[in-house]
C-alpha cells in the first residue's frame, strides 16, 4: 500500500503518497511518479497480461521530492544559487550545478521519507530475498514526453542492495535533478527548473550481467521509416549500450509481416561488443570487464529472441498509440536474465525525434562528385572524391563540415568552439552543453541507440558513431566533411568538399497513370528512398549486395575446401567466421539485402534482377578467379541466363534462388518479382524457369492466392528479345527494357569504350523503334512492360516518348523521380 503523510492543504491520497508500487500507477500518473515510472506501471497493468515481462518495483513520488525540498527550505537557496546561471558558460554551469547537487546531498531526508522507502524495500525483499538487488532510476515529471525525452539527464544506479544502499541511491537521484546536463537541457527545452519534480523508481534487477541487454526502437531511427523495428544487443547490463561504451549488434525486423506470423529479420549486423558491465563485489555497484573473443564473434541473442522482442515492441507501440490516439513510436530498453533465460522490458518511452517530423518537404543531401550507381557510367570516367579517413554508423542523413576538435575528457569541453566537429571516444549527458554547438559529432564507440546518436538526432546534428579510431586518425584543426548521406555507413572526408541540398515540397505532387518506379542498389538506402513518392522498385540490383556485402564468389563458398589460393581461403574464412556452412553465408546476406529493399517498399512491387555480373566482374570477387573463364569480350559472353543452368554456375544460382525463396516464404515479402537478365532465346528462358523450380521458385499464374503466386519477369535488352517478344511473352509474366544494353547491341558498340562513347544515344531512331516494338508486343499479350535503363532519368524527351507509346512503368534513379514524374504528368495531361 502507498505510504501517506498528512498535509494542511487538500490533495487526493495518491498525490500525498510518498511511495507507490508500480502496479498502482499508469500512464496518466506522469505528474505523480514521473514518465519512466508511469510507463512501467502502465505496462505492468496493461501489457503483462498480454505476455510481456516487466520487473516489479516501487516509486517515490513527485510529492516526496517536493516535501523534501520544502521541509528543508531548499527552494529559496536553489533559486539564489541559480540566479546568475549562464548555460553557455561551461565554467559557470559547472560551478552552479556542483553547488546545487551538494546542497541536496548534504540535506538529510525527512524521517517520514526514509521510513517509507525502507518499508517498501523491505516488502520487495520479502518477495525475493534479503538485500535483493535493485535498479534505482531517476524519473522526472517532465521526461519521456513526445517532444522531449530527457534521456539520461538524471542518474541511474544498478545492483543496489541493502536498505542504506537504496536510501543513498535515492538521495543521489534527487540531487541529479541538478546535473550540469539536466540544467542545460531544461534551459534548451524551455522548462522551469522549479516546475519539475524528481521521482525515483526502485525495480528488481534483471540479471543481464549474466546474459545480454539492449535498446529497441519501433521506428527506423534515421529515416523515420515506420514499418521496421531496430533492436540493439550487447552482453551485460544495458548501461553500456545506452551510454555508447560498446558497439552493439543491430537487428532490423519488418513489423507488418511479423504481425501475420512470418520471421522477417531483414538485417543483422555483428557489433564488436568489447566490454560488458557486470556486478562488482567490491565498493562499486558495477564494473566493466572484457568480453571473451569467442563471444564477441557471436550474436548476443538468438533469432527467436530477436523476433520475441520485436513482437513485444509491436504490442507496446500499438498500446501507446491507442492510449494517445495518435501513432506513437517507442524507445524501449530490454534485458535478458542469465539465470532464468527470460526476456524483460525494463523501460519504454515515446520516441522523440522522427515522430515529431513532418513530411511536407523532402530534403536530400548529395556530395558532389559522388556519382550514383549508374550502369552506363564506366568506373574510369566517374568523378572522384577523396578516400574517407574514417567510417562508422551514420546518424541522420545530412552532410556537414568544419574544423576538428578532438576532446578525450569531459573536463576539457570548455576548449570547444561553436561550429567545430566534435571528435571523442563517446559522449554521455555531461557533454550536452557543447554538443548543441557542434557542426557534427564523431565518436569511437557506440551504436545507433547510444547517447551520442539520440542527442544528435534530437539536436539535428549529423553524427557518426562507432568509428573505432577516429580520435587517432583525426587531428584538432583539420578541416573535414562529414557525410551521413550515403546510407548506413557514415564517412569522414578530408577537406571541405562541395555538396548540395535539395528540398522538394511533397504537397500537390501529381500522380500519374504511368507507374513511376525506382532503381535501387544499396539496401542501406532503401528506407530513406521509400519516402520519395513512388510506385515500387523497377530494378533492385543483386550485384551491389554481392559485391559490397557478400564480397565472395558463390562457387568459392560452395567449394571452399578446394580453394587453391591460401590467402583467399583465409580471407573467406575471416568473412564467414560465423558460418560452418559457408554457402549459407551467401544466402543469409543476399536474403537480408533483398529483404530490406522489399520491406522498404512493401506492398508495392519490387523487381529483383538476378545476378548479372560479367565473368571479369565475377572474377574480382574473393575466390572468383579460380571459377571464372578469361573471355575476350565478357559483355557478350557468359553472363545472365546463360550461367544459371550451366554446370559451372548452377549451384551458385541455386543460392540466389534460396535467398529469394527465404524472402518470400520466411519473411512474407511476396511483393518480390525475380527478373532474368540477358536471356537470349525463349528456350533459354524455359531452362532458367526449370532451374528455378528445382530450387523452390515455381512460377505460378493461377488466381487462387492473389498476390502470393510467383511472377517472373525478363529483361528486354537484346534485339532478339524484341524480335521474339511474343514468344518471350508466352514464357514470362512481364518485361523490363534495359535501354543501356539494348542501345549497345542495337548500335553495335561497347558502352564501356571511351572511343565510341559519343555514339551511344538511347534516343537514336533505331533504338526507339526497338522500344516501340517491344511495348506493342507486350501489350498484345497482356504482359506488363516497363523500363529500368538510364535513358528516362537523363532525357525528359525520352520519358515523353515512352509515355506516348503506352509503357506501363518507368523506373528511374532516385534523384530523377520527382523531375520525371512532373514531365510524365505533363505528357499525360496533353494526351
């Protein structure tokens, strides 16, 4: 029961309580017990019955804090102390904060408050054991709000035992309302220091020191993509993940198909997880110890646990959205008990950055000289940018630049100048007074859910976390460009490189009869690209995933024991260290890459082109030279469909099919449409379809399960594809015109040759006649036909020609989508 003391003015009994048990409070009680405790109580009451585990505990109330302040006459002293506060003056801020905390710490608790906390802890010990271990967490009455998280502003103490230990921790939590970072944060957010009270949550510890813990968001933290849950995990107690002391594992789960029973883990990244926080037997509550090397090279939780956490995340998000009446993405802390092996949710609060953004304007950053992956631009002719100095996890999608300031200790933050790039090992809330002045933030450690990442998002400052060696490579005074605009990997370049920012108003954009699709290669960019108005993906290139994420020739994985080059064999062993079954590495990585693109645009169609490397490009993959022939003209040689049923690559193609099958059957992403490139004859098409069927990809055209049956498209990029289009239409479900190869083979030139580059023009009459014939043949047989080549991205008049011919869809490079959409709308309106 609540402990109540008498008071001269009228309040309800709950408001006059010094202590309340968590199962006595709910989300409406933020003014009574603070955001953190109110949320825990809400989950215990509403979500534990639905299967979510939440540790029990009790909370001191806001009234208890105010009673402490008023009974000792502290408010007048604090007001006087803070009367000349200047949060922009680091020295002034430190002095005022230190004196305020000292004042609270050296003022004893009133006897009634001591007794109430001691009794509640004694009752908790009766449920477990004497001197049970608890977490003691600050919970302010202005925290975990939709527009201000107050994350980490006050203190938390883990593995606290004994009555005196709990009382001391509660006292320090009260004092932490006046940490330097809390004072500064309240000032920035416009909160009055004396309108906020501090409650304290005392909660049974989950023994994650013997297992793992982490954070999960029900929204993608960088792009605001709503359908993915991000889960991070590391060994030991969760403070290391929150504070950014370690680089955790990261997992993405696709929520819509998860809710219908599938297992859509669309991405898994292994973190370094160098340290873990465990219980300390000495004078301190906890300590950090190194993680065993074998453990570091494993994921901290299993796939089943990832999916369980994601299901809980969905339940929590749905509940809070229902309570608030608006979509409410959540920021959740979880822990696994190493004794019982049970998972628990230990905190949940509204996400405070992406949920507050409006999508009326699409803002995109582009580093000039960094060309998109365009198939008709040879590698030798692409503009160059310097090699990046360091890389890490990108936070945000902006580009910024400035002079580096390396600071290794928070005591030196007064050296920082506004507009500099802050480079440090990691940040905690004590760094916030200067983080708001930085043009960018770079840290050695931390993941997407660490303190530096959360605050950078809230401040709108681009950041790169988990770089490893940034403080060693970057030097104070050095000019750098910090790019978070190239996917999940953030890059720091030397010098002040030119970049552009484009803003497009999304209101009143025309919707066209002709479908506007996108060409997507990099899965890490898919979430952000999906915010551009579109009708799906017309070309998802598996080559990007294979070259950049898999890096290894599939046959080298299948015949790993027969690899002759020992250096190559060792390199493959290093890359596939998590896999005894080497081919499974290829399937997993390809499925995750394809799955991420399919999820980003779900349920819109995503046309995935099976691998279309040439033999010389395959040879450049790890182990590739042993399995590839040397051809005089690879462009016209052993590529595309010809490989898939050939003994030299059939087993490799089987791995590609397994990846597609996993995305459709296990992840539930049935919007995937595989497409066969460079298919020379209808007979070859039949051979490929038979090979796919052997590997579980049976083409189906029945209407028994609309949307579930497998369609297979073919590239229309050879003159014979056009000449025999009607025969190809009897075999495949649709066409996609590859204008780059079709132009090359119609005009008889090598598109990679600079000597004849001037003759390459998709707008030539011969090419346009080919395109016109292909569209007419597809229409005659009621087959879908689109285009995924470069031409409509570069030439508005070519897009106009396609619309006039009645093409079903135009797939464009992302930076051309809006411009071409407007052109297409003009043509359609004039018809």
